[in-house]
């Protein structure tokens, strides 16, 4: 009989426990320790309460490129358990998922409770012990093999023994400290997935406006990230900003979240291409006021802001615009400059870049290379994805790989 302790009652922990019991059947006894009053709290708030379960991106190599940290390791992990497997797993348990236009996948009920209820039902049916409001104070290696490999000291001062432990505690500094003490390397954690607070700029008067495809980067040489971009009362948000926060998480942390940003409001269209387009406008739309003929992808109020920034009268006709004014307008649209002063928050969700070094984990089993019988899953590892269901898919994949190994250990 394998005795497994799962530390953390979140997405990765519960999924690993369920999968371990499913695979190990009667040969495994599982206990989940969750310090809070309720399990799966992050599942509950994900996607605005709808739970962004995964993403409709099935090719492992393409999927792995959505992870700023962990791409190489997850490339092969997704061959073992990817989004299609996630969809099938939930479908077999009565939870159908739907795909939205941007590829994100949610329960057809648009309610995260469907996922939570599914997990709790499986935990109950499989006789997995779920301890709430009971955390673990310390983890020790047990010298007496008759008792087990590990000794846990619980918050109630009880000592318990296990053959295997799965760590699925997410961004928990205390647990990271234990793992360091046991010989694992820790990659210093920094926030990922946050909005970009700007120094005072009048563009924030356009709160609520968005464009469908923008590029945004850190100056001077940052790689641009693309997607919809939203103007808020504190700065910039939306998928493009969140992707930048994920890919540049460490750069932002090193600069104390003060950075020079550049935005191309029309995505991959370059300054020179836009200059040529405006020269065509000057020829074709001679009698039309500039305020009345704008780029299709730009909202009217944002177009007016561009004209004002370029010091162009909104009453000016296209035939009257000078080449210098065209260049000024094209520059503002494709190379707007902003000063970031701080990081904001992305709803109530929180993702961390950093954690247990990937070099200390065998991703074919999710077992520690330092201590046999010790496994990891989810965000406790130095793996994180951009927004869009990718972090949950990391949880389902790493939890399943760990469960398969644990069940045959």
C-alpha cells in the first residue's frame, strides 16, 4: 500500500490526487492537506468565475511556446497529457467545455463550480481524505524505512508518515524554504501576469477603449508582444499587456516596475507602411476631414487623440496635410512612448515566475532528482504560462505525469 500525502488542495493537488487514485486503485491511500477553509479557491475565481480550464491549442510544440518559463520541458510533457486529454477527462465526468473565439476554453455552464463540483465528487467517490484548515508545519526525511520515507509535522502538532509526497502548494514561500533545506535549488520568485500602471498621461482619459491587435514592448530592445490592448484609468491592460508582463517578468522586477514602453496600436504594420497608406489617403480622400477618415481598427476617440498628439487640427482635410504631419501621425500610432511606474493587478488571479528549479525535476515523472518519492506539480515549479488557460493546463499535465509515476512506485 502506497501512502501519498498531497500538499495543497488547489487545481494541481486535487487533480494529482484523483489521477493517482484512478491509476493506483486500491494500492494507494491518499491524503490532501489544505490550510484554508475551502479547496480549489483559484479555480473558483479564474476567468471571472467561469474557470478558463485550458486552451484550444493542441499541437505540443506550438502550445509549449506559450510558456515564458518551461517551454522545453513542457514540449514533451504535452505529448503525454495535453489539452485534448483535458477536454476528454472532463467530458467523461459530465463536464463539457466550449471554445471561445480567442481559443480559451470554459465549462459550457460558464461557472467554475462545475469544475469544483466535479473534483469534489471524484475525491469523495475515490475515498481520498481531504483535510481542510489543516496545514503542514514541516517536512522531514524519515530515517526509519518501516515508518515511511517522509515524516510530516502538521499544524495540530501531529506527526504522520508517508511513502510519497506531492508538492502542489503554488507560490508558497514557506514550502519553497523547506525544499531548499532539502537540497533543491529555488529560482527567486517574481510576479507574472500583471497590468501596466503608467505615469500620468492624458491617454488614460480614454479609459475603456481598446484595440484588437497591438504590439507592445520594453525599450530599447524588448521583444514585442501582440494582442488586444485595453486603456484603463491606471494604464494598460488586456492580453498584449499581460503577455508582456509574463515574458518580461524578471526584467520588470529588476527595474522595480519602472520601464519605458513602446506601443504600436496597429500591430505589425510598420511606420513606413503606415506612412505610405496615409500618402494614399492624401491622394484618394482629398476633400474628407481627417477626423472622418481613420484607420478601421482605431476607435474614434483614440484617433482624435492621435491627431491631437501630432498637433493636427481635427478640421484639417487629408489634402492639406503635410508630409511632416503624416510622419508625425504615423510615428505616434506605431511608436507611442509611455513611462511605466508600477505593476497593477490582474483581477484576483496571481501567477509567479520562479519556484523549484526545473533542473531538479525529472519531467518524465515529475519526481525530484534530489529526493526519491518527492514529486511536484503546478506553479510550485519554475514554470508559468501567459494568460488564456495555459497555467491550468500546466497543472493538469504535471499532475497527471506525477500521478502515473506515483501509482507504480
